[in-house]
C-alpha cells in the first residue's frame, strides 16, 4: 500500500522516480480504509532531505500510511524555507487535542548543548508528555532518543572522545523481539554522533530493554516494556550518500574530521559507498509499523 503525502511535497517526485508508490490525498479518501496516521517531528536542519529518507522507509509496508509533518514553533529553521514549512508542516498546537497512531521524533545537531539549553526544549517536553497519552507508539532517532531517555527516565548522554561516524556491525540481544523479526544475526547501521548513552544506565531501568547493540558503536535499540517507546541511536533511514555528504560538508568548513569508518571502499572518498544497511532499515520501520503501531492501535483513535 502507498504512503499518502501531498503531491507537491518535494519528496514525492524523488520517491516516484524510485518506483515507490505515492498516493495523492484525493485518491486516498476514496478508498474504504483507515490509514495509519504517522507524525514526523522533524528537528533536522535540512528538513526536505530527512522527510524524504523517512517517507522512503515508511513506504515499505502493506499498510496505508498518512504522513503529518511537524516543526517546532520556538525555533526558526535556517536551512529550510519558510514557504516549505508553511506549505507542508504543522505546529504541535494544531494537533494537541488529537491522537496519532505513531510518531517519529528525529535527531538534531545540538549534541554539544545540555538539553535544557535547547531553544525548543520546553516545547519538546510538552510534545513528549502529549505523546505518552495520545500516541500508540513513538520512535525516537539519535539525539531524539537521547532527549527522550533523559526526559522520561533521567538517563544522561555523555561526550565521546571521538565522533562515532560510519557503518558499524550490530548484534541481537533479544532475537525474538517482534521489532527484530527477519533480522540477520549480524547487520549494519550508520551512526553519526558525538555523544552516547551508557548501557548500564539503561539496564538500571527495569521498564526498558536493550535489544540490540554494537561492539564498536555501543547501544543501538532500546524498547520500553509497554512497546510505546522505541529508542534508536543510529540512522537506519540514511541513504547511500548521507555520510559522504556530512564528511564533505565538514571538510569544506575546515572541521577536523576522520573518514567515516567501514564506509568508503578502500577508505577512498572518491569511490561510491556500498549500501549494506538498506534491507535492515526497511525491516526496522516496517516491523515498527506492523507490530507496534498497526496491531496495537484502536480503529477509532
């Protein structure tokens, strides 16, 4: 089944060219089916890139999904036009009296700041409070996961001596977890972060389960026992060239940065990276939609 997004959203043209089935809203309403309503709180600077990556992942499912894009009112985006935000995004105020089947909260490039220093922290905590009562399941990505673990459970983030940057091998701590259905015993995930969460801090909370991690990259997937919260430390939604573009961006700015690990063939940035995480990324999002959203959400929200 397709993802239902506005025809004029830039992601639509990109995804149609990839043979991903995009349905316009007029056709969607003619079908006798209730789509899953999935919100995306997009905290990344280049919102068009992130929304395309996430919608691509959410399309790999037999379920019809309607996407609602959210932004924070208390932070003015410098990298996304106001026209794009006005045309396609909503503020939390517009939906605070409604419910959603699922919600995704992205990462954000604010790791160097304490959580309370973030300009939109108060607004984000209001959304986190609302999500606990009004969303069937919420998936938090990278900094979004760290922020939610801190707010809900008091779990701190810590600075890394060197950025975790590259493609890393992961293993399964709990293979029978529905979120991991179809996963290989070992699989790969992109990471790009300067902070981390300690596994012992997660283990100290009996209401949380660490279901996947990496020897090199550390904690990866943490799930609340009630399945309403999924914390993802990596970026399974990244496309083939995301890490390359991040690396070249920082080099251009004169920032001292190492090559992303296990990414470029022969560690040569002129060579095309192999995408060895795509199938895992698709499984992660389709399993979340199926087992934690579709099978748990009521028909009447």
